[in-house]
C-alpha cells in the first residue's frame, strides 16, 4: 500500500469509525499526542483533547451523526476529503436546545497523517 493510500485509509477510519460510530478507542489509535488542529471549533482547543471534545459534543447532540465521503485526494501524507455530514439534533449543541430536526452540511478537510 502506498503512503497516500495508507493516509487515506487512516482519515476514512476517523470519519467512519470515530465520528460516525463513536469508537473513541480508535481515536486514541489514530491521533498523535502532538496533533494540531489549525481550524479549531468553538469551545475547543487546537489539540488532540480539543478534537476529542468536539467529536464527543457532536455525538451527544447528534446521536446518528455520520458522514458520506464523496471523494479523497492524497499527496503523500496529506489527505483532502470532501464529505457531507448528516444527523438529527437530539441534544444541546453550542447553547442551542434540541430541535429534533435533521441537519446536513458539507466540509472539505485536509489532514496530515504521519
């Protein structure tokens, strides 16, 4: 398996298993202790703990949270992923009470895998 294919596999596992299924034991395997998030979300820190906190918030607020990966491109150890997230707002999120509505949003993420 090439470096690029291996990197895409790691990012896909994070998207599907951690974000989509809440498997935080996999999160611990995939994220380095010195991980840096260059686009931290509100109420999080730009590190491994902050990303785990965000994923936890998302899973609590949107229990059926999952992503549809449309495509991935890799250049060596850098992976760009275009995806659509889906979920139902069943718990408080960023001060907003549950609406019980379905949500979806698109993102493009770039991750470096070492």
